[in-house]
């Protein structure tokens, strides 16, 4: 069973918190996130040693959608301005246990 952990920004995450801040992100329903990422260009993807995967999709030229997938397969979606995301992306590169890239940003 997944453990609930309170993130520093007050949002609840499943399992381990992400290395980036979601303060400027807007949570999306699963249905809306799934529909908006179907057949959409992937801008980057990171995988944690625990099995957690974060994929970034292009929504518009100025916005992106983050899909956070737990090792159990649960998915959460967040909309985020690309300029805010670009400031945060280096956190994945500095964080222990994460590997991947954001070649599309």
C-alpha cells in the first residue's frame, strides 16, 4: 500500500515527493490529463530508482503537462507554464536516484 507523504508545499503526494516544486502547477483530473496527453509530443522523462516516472508533455508552446506515475501505476497530472518548468528541471539532474532528460524543453 502506498504511503501518503505531505509535500513541503502542502500538497499531498503518493510515496516519495518529487524533486521539483509544484507551487506553480495546477492539478488536473486524471481524465483531462489522459485526454490531453494522448498522442502528444513528449518533452522529457525521468525515472526514479523506486520506479516512479515523471513524463513531460507539450500542451501548448507556453505550457506543459506533467504526468507523475507511481510504481503501482497511479497517475497524477499537473499543468505548468514551461518557463516555470524550465527553472525547476535542473532539480531532477541534481536529485539522487533520478535519471532521464528533457531534450524537448
